[in-house]
């Protein structure tokens, strides 16, 4: 049902922020949620995401998504990361859409599209 | 201008994913963007975010947002984290809105709203 | 007994490296232990260490060591971090004692001892 | 000269801890060095270490040590990680040699040496 299960194309960033904020408010966790703790928390969840790929070759990592149970487990970690990133943005009053687009414009200057070769992110 | 600068309330998750995907496609970085490398990259950007709060007390961390230049610098790191998280979701074909909402429902079972006290996230 | 339980003052870095290397060799894990995987592993273990301090105030973090069971739990994570750091050093043929001392000399130039005030690591 | 440049086989863990502690004491950084900040700092330095391997294949990561300037750069990050790990151990009064050996014994129970095959760390 669309009403209860809107997908990415039906959900704004503000709506996602509200999902997380409601959860935090209901539990009265705002006093724990200073930006220092939230940044640490994002790092902790990111490490749990990395753990799924820790011993895999890059090739093995690519096919994780074809195994429904592994894809689900990875999705859980991605959701945890996203929830902390949204909490950080809310706490710092950062508009993610504006900030992301502005950053990508600066990144485009830093890493110009090559004339006919492949850019190498290692040269960052 | 709304057309060029849509905010979080005017931007869907799919639109944000597209911003990142276009950047990656133009630079032909897809071969570097396996989920293992992307998870590492998210961890690296998260560490750069943490760096802004490394030596601050929780109280000092709370007021970073009141200093425009520090808020801008932190926003840059938040944007970098978000861009990698969106890239991971795209690569793994994860719908973030669906996955986040489902995860929050499971989290709500795990951390029920207390009857009249404050839940403590340390008891996770 | 000193023979079975040598302490930090009775143990060289080479001896600690050997403890880890023996463990890896016995399990035939060398093929998994390339520096990329090991750096990821160190980051994962470090996150588990951070988890113990995630929601604590700096003051609460200081007294964790006074609670034997929490100190033991934190020690487990510190040992995991150390084992990966030693494995990285072995794999990359890095002499830790030499490298650490050389780095501290460079750091001393970068952060000179203040004349009578307190240096602030935030100014790094 | 052995006196000024003792290697890993000539340096105890206690001696390395003292190198770091002297540096911290001279700069009066003890008030910043609570275990929460130090664990964050270790995570930040570990991310800088990961950055060297971010876009490399496992095969490319293995030969980083053969390029003196890259090996030096990686060594700097390894030293930074080690300095924070030693600081954490000092702050928490953890004997690293004892703790590491005890942890390896527990790990050996968890990951027994296989009878004639290769153990897989993914099965952790």
C-alpha cells in the first residue's frame, strides 16, 4: 500500500527526517543526541556495514545483493547509518538536499570529467 | 530559486540518488564503486565528520551549528557521508525509504517507549 | 608466573607481533590478511571499542576503568585493535618502535610545547 | 645507533607507552585524553590509514610496501594509530601484553585450527 509503504520516489528527505525525529522524541533521547555522540554512532553503524564486506573480494562484494538474506542484513545496517545521518542533519539544522547538491558542484570542479579517459578517484 | 535549489521538503530520495549517480557515471567511477570500497569510503568520510567534534565536550558540540563557518565545514562532511550512503543504496538496489521505515518499526520493538521514564540508549 | 604471563615491561614489540603472526599462520589466514582488509578490520574493532563510550559523558568514560567487568570488556576490544595493528605492521614490514619514535619527533615540531600555557589539540 | 633508534626487538611495550605519555604530559593534553575522545581519535587515525587502500584492489594493496614513499606515508598513519592505542591502554591501566595474550587464547577456542583445511575468518 502506497500510504504505508512509500518508496524512495514517493518520500522526501524531510519525511525521512521526521521518521527518525519521531522515534528519538518518543524515547526522550534528545539529551544523548548531541552531534559528537551522533557522529560516533554513525561511525559505529558504518563499521557494522563494513563488517559484511570485511573478508570479501571486490567481486564477491558485488554479488551480495543477489542473496536476499544477505541483502536484507546489509540493508539493516544501511538503514542504521541513514538514521544517524538524518539525526545529525536535523540536530545541526542542515538541509541535506541543498548541501549535497552544492557539494557535488564543488566536487565537479575538483574532479573534472575527463576528455575521453576514466577519472581515477585515487587521485583525489 | 526553487527549480535550482530544491530543499529537503521538495526533494525525494530518488532525486538525491540520481544526483550522486550522475556524478559517478560522468566520471566512469562505477568500476571503483563496489560495495566494499563504498562502505570503506563512508567510514572514511564519517571519520572526517567526527574530526570536527573530536576534542569538543558534548556541550561545545551542540553549539557548532551557531557558527556559520563551522556549520558549513561540518555540512561538507555530512554531504560526503550522504553521497556514499546513497551510492551504496543504489549499488545494492536498496530502497532507503522502505528500509528505514521497516528498521524503525523493528527498533521500536527493541526499544519500547517507556511508561513515564526516559529510555536509555546505553541499554541497547 | 613470568614465563607464561609476561607484562608490558617484559615484552618486546617483536614478541607481541609473533603472538599474532603465529595465530594467523596456524589458521592459514594470510591470504585474507592483505593490508586493505586489515585496515578495514582495525576500523571495525575500533568501532567496537568506541561503542563502550558511545553514550557516556567524558566524565563517565573516565571511570569505566574502575568497574572490573567493564574494564575487562573494553580490554578485549583494545586487544582486538592491537592484534590487527600488529598484523598490519608485520604485513607491511613496519618497525613500530622506530616509526612511532620518528613520528613523535615530527609531531613535536608540529605541536611545540607551549611556553607556559596549555597546547590545544583542537588546533591541530 | 641502538641507543637512539631501538627497534621492535629492543623495545618493550612499556617503553613505547612512555614515549607517548611523555608527549602528552609535556603538552598538558591529559584533560583532553579521556577514553571517549581517545577511542574517537583512534577511529579517525584508522580512517586515515584506510584511505591509503580505499580504491586499491587487494592485490594492489599488497605491493604498497614495495614503494618506499607510500610505505613511509602508511607508516605515519600506523604510528598515529599506535600512539592513540597506547594512550588508551595507559589511561585505562590496561597491560597490553597480558590482555593480548589472554584474548588470543580465547580467540583460539573460538576459531580452532582446522584439521587440514583452511579456517575462514568470514565465519567469525
